[in-house]
């Protein structure tokens, strides 16, 4: 197996090669065709506009290639956590509507306002800071007021909501802000039949009604994540915000919608050696070979996103077979017990791959590490180059948008 030279996948991430020969011994291959298909599938499930959530470097897949691909295939908005992420998209020439929603108390909002980044507001203090920056610029900031409908993270609490909407209306009259949307976030849309969603919908509708009574006229309401976008039409309103579904993870327990996995994480062994039965492997010798075995050393570790918690239970695929991760995952490497089977340094070790090809799926790693697929994806570190391909597996050398 020959790996191509790595491709930079976002301004914030370096993508160095892992050898001196100019070819990587590990890489994450991102199928932009799958991103395109998943965006189209989600957009086809709703009459609402689609905001592709590309925060955290598009869940580790590469913010710019994913954003461009999603916008070319049914998304009309982009969502990010921070204004730094938003400004990186604007600096790359992306002009689509863009929402940023996680802000520090003393943030300078002027660059975001100048770049036409729309800003989430959860408190009167935050709103005042945005308005002050807008006044300094002689501009109007576009904001989305967020109400806490039960998740208890960001968003104004119910008792604080009336004061926030009245303050927002006053600042609208002064020309400092424009309230484009009211929004919130769901607690458990991934659990079919959860009564929490119905409760949140009721609270959300009441919050929108209060905003309108205060004189606001938001053109957009948005509440739905990936699970709700595919499984809860009553949550769609005018805009849905898919995240994990774009990357091919089925978001609703027990339901399959046809999403395609977009990322394959793979490497080559850097060493294969024969050891006798009873050989202890890795730190602490938690693991010992049951028979005379071949061991393969894989040059990825927890610094690259291979979770240490998966030590002793994870599997990888080599030459079409699953083999166990032997012993503890180290910072830069782990060992695979091949048993009586063999491998060489040109073989492919698949850590994460589509289920139809034998996996292991990212959901399996999440189970092994007792976490979420989101954490597995975003944990894949900057030492792992990203390479972009289309539906046919052809390279997209600069991670350009997938249009075919």
C-alpha cells in the first residue's frame, strides 16, 4: 500500500509527513463524496434550510473542504463554535451565512461584525458587549437570541428571557443589532420517544411568542440537530443544524437513514516480529500472548487520538481480518497481536473504516473507549495528515469542494 503525500486540511492544523521519505505511514482519508451524499440526504429530509456544523475542524475532518462540499450539496448556512473558526472561513473566501455561538465575556466582536458573522446571544451582558462593538464600528450586528429550554448550558434561562428580548428590541430600535433568529438546543433527540423533546418544543414556542410580544420579528427559528433533522419534523422550523450526521454517523438509536461514513483512519506497521507464548506486551504487561505470535507495531497513539481507554478491547483490521490491540496504547504507538497470521510494513492497518468494508466503525471505538463518536473524530491529532477523495476514491489534492 502506498500513501500519498499529506494535504493540509485547515489553517489551524499542520499535516507533516511521518517519515523522511515524503510519504505518510498514517493518514485519515476523508471521502468528500460521502459528505456530499450525507448533506443531500439530510437536506432532502426537510423543507427547512440546512446549517452544516463544521466546528472543531469539521469534527476532525477538515473545516474548509467540508464546508465547501456541504454548501455545494444542500447546505446554505455554516455553524461554528468560535469567532476564530468563523473568521477562518471568511478568510478562505466563504460568504455563506455563518453563525458563531460560544463567546467569552470580554470578547472583541468587531472583527466578526465586520466579517458579517452572525452571533449567538445568551445574556444581556453578552448582548451589550456586541452592541458596544457595533456602535464603535457604526454598524449593525446580526444576532440569534438563544433560550435555554432545558439543556442548562448556554442560552438565557426562562426567568431572564423577558429582559433579554426587551433589551434586544431596544437595541434594534437604536440600529445596533438585528435579531435574525431565536434558537435553542435539544437534550435527547437521539432517543426516540423521549418526552424531553416535547417539553422543549413547548418552552421554545413560548420563548418565541415572548420575543414577538416584545416587538421582535425573528425570521428564523432553529432547534434541530442531526437526530431531530432526520427523525423529528416538528422541530425543523425554518432551519436545522446537522453535525455528526454529516460525517456519516447514524444519530438516532436503533434507526438507519443511509448515511455514509466519511473518514477512514489507517496506518502501516513500522515493525513486525515473532515472539513466544507468554510474552508480555506494552506497559505493565497487562497483556501476554496466548501462543507463539506475530506482533505488529503501529505508529499511532493517544497523542494521535487512539484512546488509551480502548486498550485491551479495541480491534483493528489487517489483510481483511480483525486483530486485537495488545496491551496499553502508548502516546505514539500501539501493538497488534496477529497470532498465527502475519503482516509486513507495507500492509494496511485500518483503525476506523466504513462498516460495509469491515470497519472497525467509529461507533465501535466509541464503545471501546466509553465515549461518543464525536470525541473519537475530534481527537485525531494534527500529526495525522488528512487526504481528500471523491466518491470514486480519486484524490482531491487541495481538498477542494466535491462537485461531481
